[in-house]
C-alpha cells in the first residue's frame, strides 16, 4: 500500500480530532484527573498539550523555548500544566473540535506526524483509562508508515533487538525478537510508552509494560 496523500491525511487528522473531542467531552471529573500513559501527566495535561500547537504562534513558542533553556520537554511540560490549570474540561476538549482543520505540523514529519501526535496522545488517554477505543485502521496505517527511528531518542524509545509484529494488520517493524500486539498498542511502544500488562506478548515484553 502506498503512502497516503496529503488530502487523505488532512481528512484523517480532522476526523481524529473531532472524534477525540467528542470522547473527551464524555469524561467524568475523576477521569480528567487520572494518570495517563505520559509519565507525570494526568489526562488533563495530555489534552491541554494536544492543542498547544493550535493556540501558540511560533514566536510565542520560541519565547517559551528560550525560557526553558532550549529544552523542548521542559517547555511542553510547563505549558501543559499551565494550560491544564487555566482551562475547564469542556474548553480543553473543544479546542480539538474548533481546530479540527488547523494546519499545524510538528517540526519534522509533516501531516503524518500531526496525525501521529493526535492518535498517540489519544491512546495515552484511552488506554490509561481502560476505554475500548479502536483507532480506524486507515489512520493507524498512516502513522505506522511514518515511524522514523530518528525520533526515537526524543521519545525515549528503545527497540534494539525487537521486531514489532501486529496481530491485526500485515505490519512489522525492526529486527530481532518478536513483540506481538495490536497495531495501535505497538504504535505506543514505538513512541516510548509503557503499556498495562496483558496488551503485548513476547520474550522482551517486560521492557514495554508497566511494572
């Protein structure tokens, strides 16, 4: 299968944002306060972070990066915590719906990376909360096809000696000992997340699940 065109990917981005906005709008106060798969962030911080690129112009982002002494992780953490405290739940969810067609893209990776940002952070919420949301296959495939090992250091990903093998799609990545799971769970592993026990299988599974 060839890579998706920009128009197809843009439509997938908009659909993912609208669906996640609808889902986030149904969360209870307790779920908003629950931990996510992003270490140190509650669901609230994850959802706040998801719309950061829409709400902060480039000049503002650069200023915040200078304040964070050049650390992207420090900057995004500060903004996520600040915005999570400043906006009510309904507004945090609505940012995604309002900006469903926003052209924001990460510095590297283009539209496919923008879709990956939405899909992975959505899973950071739904998997942590035990919600059974299956991301549509066409969107998962776009993000899987865009996995770039050059970004692994940014996400703390270590796939050395491991081959990711999807049970529900004809897809694999890497070389070594097979790690089996659903495509969307393997996507989380590729982005450095540790998953709840029972979602992945393989001799090296201990490297990719929570203790």
